[in-house]
C-alpha cells in the first residue's frame, strides 16, 4: 500500500509515543483506537481525522493543535494564535472579564497586522470595550 502524504505525522507520533514510554498497544488503548489502525497512522498509511488526532494528543498529553499542524489540518500561523488564546483562557490568575479584554486586544492587534484569521475567537466579540475602565474586583 502506498504511503499517503501526511507530512511527518506518523514519525512525530512514534517519537512522542516513545518519549512517553508507551507501547503501540498502550497508546492505542489510551486513545481509544485499534492497535492496527495506530500502526498504520505511524507508518503513514492512514490519515486520521481531527477527532482521532485529538484523542491521540490527549493520550500523549500534547497539544492537539500540534498534531493538526503535522497532519496539514491547521496552518502553523493559526496554531500560534490558538496557543496564545488557550494560554489566556487557561490563566487562573485573571478573571473572565480580564480574559475577554485580553482576547479582544490580541485579536485587534492581529487584525491590524494583516492576519485575517481571528485567533482571538468568538468570545472576544462579547468582551467589554477596551475604552471602558476595567472594574477592580
């Protein structure tokens, strides 16, 4: 069977699996996929769906976006924006209103610099105006 062009996704998955000290069978079980299917992905014979990539990322404890880029589903520039957005949303030291303001500012900077993809996400649309003074808790 000819190898599909999926970048170096299979090699990358194999490296990540080995780094995590997991056997093929262990990763397949943790990700909820069959052992033969995972083997075919690693050898470049199958191109997994975004859902399967997400399951694999969760099992490997890595970013799903990283796998999406490797699989050609997501552009690297989009990944950078998503990582920033994820970091802001995951920060427990700021409240929800502050997160939304940061997302809105980040999105406006990206737009100003010519990025048409809005990596700040739909949540930023509901954020309060940056002209308003933030309330202190």
